[in-house]
C-alpha cells in the first residue's frame, strides 16, 4: 500500500515518459563536471511520491548514484534496470533548439541526452511508476540503479557500485540497460537490435624514441618519423577479421529478413578472404558492421616536443583500442606488432573486460514482446561497438540487455545523432518503449 500521506502528484504526472524526459533534459548533467546530484534528487522525489524508497550512494556526496527497489511477489528473479544521468557536452550555437530545454518540435523531443540516455531512463521510470500506481504486483523485485560518471569511464558510477555495494544486486541474473532497441532498416526490412554483447576497452600508449638535436639538422629515424610511419600503417591497413559466435548469430538473424543478394553478402562477412569486399557491397550497412568484425585501434592524442627548434627524443601516442568479445589485450598487441614491427613501446593503460559469450536466457521473451507490438520488425541479438555500464555488472554475473525499444523513421539514424548537435527522440517512441519495458517486467523469468 502507498502511504496516503505521500503526495502522489509527481508519480501520476511522470507516468508520462514525454513529460519526464523533458524534465530530465533540463538538468545540465554534462560530464565533466557531472552535477548529477540535483537530477537524482528529483528522481528520488518522484519515486518517493509513488511510495518507492531509494537511497543515494557515492564515492563523493556531490556525485552520487541512486538505488531503489520495488518489491515484487517473489515468484520470479529480481531484475535490474540501470542507466546513467550524465551526458556529454553540447555546443549550443550548433543546435536548432536549446539542448537543455526539453523542447518538443516536429514530433521529437530535443535535447542533450534524449537518446543517450535520458530517453531510456524516462521509459524505465515511467514503466515502474505505472506498475506501482496501478497497483500491479510484479512477479519479481525490480532494482532501479541510476548512475553518474558513465561518460567519463564510470569510476564513480557503476564501477564503484559493483566494487563497494555488490550485495545490493544479490540474486540478479538479468538487467535492462542502454544501447539496444533503436530500430534500424536494412534492405527495406526494419530490425530491433537487442544489445547482448559489447566490445571491450583496451586503451594503450605507444612511445617512440629517436635521436635529438637542433631542428635545423634533420636526422634519420626520428621519433616523429616513427610516429608518422605507424599512423600511416594504421590508416592503410585494418586489423584482421574475427567473427565471434555472437556476431555470427547477429549476422544470421539479419540475413533471415533480407533479400538473397544481401543475405549472401552477410554470409561472406564470416570469411576473412571475402569480408572486405562484402562490406563494400553492403554500403551503409557495411559501414555500420565493419567495427564489429575486427579489433579496432584509433589514434587520439599525440604528445611530444617542447620547442620548435629542438627535435624531440620521445613522442607518445594514445590509442583507443576496442576488442571483440573473446579477444584479449595480447591479441591486440600481436595485431599491432604485425603491422608496425618492434620499433615502438606499447603499454596497455586500461582494459575493461566483458564476457566472451552472452547469456541469451531472457532474449526470447524480450524478442516476443517486440514481435507482439511491432510484427513487421525483426528482433535480433546485437553486439555494440562501444561500451556500456553492462561491462561492470557483468562482473557480478549479470547479463545486460540493451532494451530501450525505439521505433524510428527510416531517414533518422539514431547512432549518428548520439553525442552530436540536435540529438532528439521521436515523441511516439517513448510511449512504445515504456510499454515494452513494463511488459518485460511482468514477464520476469522464474
């Protein structure tokens, strides 16, 4: 029972995910510095108005994380809903509408975080509020975890909670999180990707050394020259093709819904000899799939030299490496060495592990819900080229499904809109996603 003394107006209002998203967007939670506290206190007030208790836990009081738990009937496993409230920066002059105003125009809600991932948070929270306010008893407990710091590595957010508060997630096997459900059209067929696996962070530093001296006397094999050779090689030669089992499943699911020529190209992606030609034939679809078929390495930061007339003895290059499921940092080091040789020192600075194989035990239920709601769209298990907080919850044995079902117009590429100016989400898709998540909570596995 909800305490009759509690003011339930907030809970009634924010059962509407559009209104809730608008309010969430108005909190400037740009990370750095984050400033997530006020946003999380607002969510805490909304949950309290529905009689759902929550607490704020953080390494720093100014940057906490919110944990809430709605008790269920105990006939199913507890489920975790997790997401982040921080967002990346927004250069306001580049926006058609102010990025922190929650404007509704042309059928979209505009704002930084509309897709990544305050829109998803609005779906999750509205689904929970609807269950609570309608008196619906869900089969299992639902744990809501809203975190800070995801956009800067999650050290203060999910990583901290998993390390210091793991017991709060006891008994959880499955979770719903971000980066899945954004509808994509391939060969005229709509698909709902459900993220079940993600690549792994493997950040590295390459150090080049060479002779120093006066800038007026060039020398052979300078550190800068070695840097240039490596950059040129990385630009011209991609790392080898690898197709882990989860990617084979994803490609097979796509092939089942497209024309025979496209399906043939998708099958060719599993062959190292034919993959690059097939990617080229697939056009835009190939561009999206390419990073999911190999480990990748992107040069991002160069440091070296102090004076324009002094040849530096040492230059460093920071590299954003991403590993496929099942691959290790040693695999990436071997791949780079095969391209650039031994004339560079390579050090792994950060490696965030994620499982080689996903647990698909709840996938069928989630896919069935989407098929019921949108029969023309095919659900498929997908691999994410980036990373989510799911990689940290995986350390507790929790499988995260990226499941924020978002129908999209054919001309709208959600992945290109994330972190870009004019980020936005269709108004109608918020209701669709809320209903899908609410149904998923009602079908928690026993």
